[in-house]
C-alpha cells in the first residue's frame, strides 16, 4: 500500500516522520518550532500548538515542507518525475 492510501486508513494517532526527511528539514528549514503555551492556555485546549517563523526562509513557509515529504514518498514508490503542489494553489515549484 502506498503512503497516501495508508495515511487515510490508519488508526495510528501519529505517523513518524522518517529520519531522512528530518535531515532535510534540519538542512533547509532550520528555524525552530516554538510551543505556544499562552495560546493553548487562552484557548483552553488540550492540543499542543506550535509556531514556526519562516520569514527568513527564501523559498517561503510551506513549499519545501510539503515538497520534501512528497518527493521522499514518491521515490519510495518508484516515481521518477514529480510536480508538487502546496494546497495553497502555488504551482511554481517543481522537483
């Protein structure tokens, strides 16, 4: 089963991010995650909310984040050509 199918059928609460993807994130998206404790408190939510400042990232806040994972899983499935889309309608990045 490919990752896309597994993602929608799993009962697992969290899906681990593979080490290979984490390595790319550390290289290309080095800004840290910061937990928003005050926002969690204000919202009275049990959810853990994290923020990440991407203003210094030359490629934008989300393009590499989604493209790296898409390329990783496509490679695992033997796909050799891929165009990624962010979900925000920004198609200018191709891999």
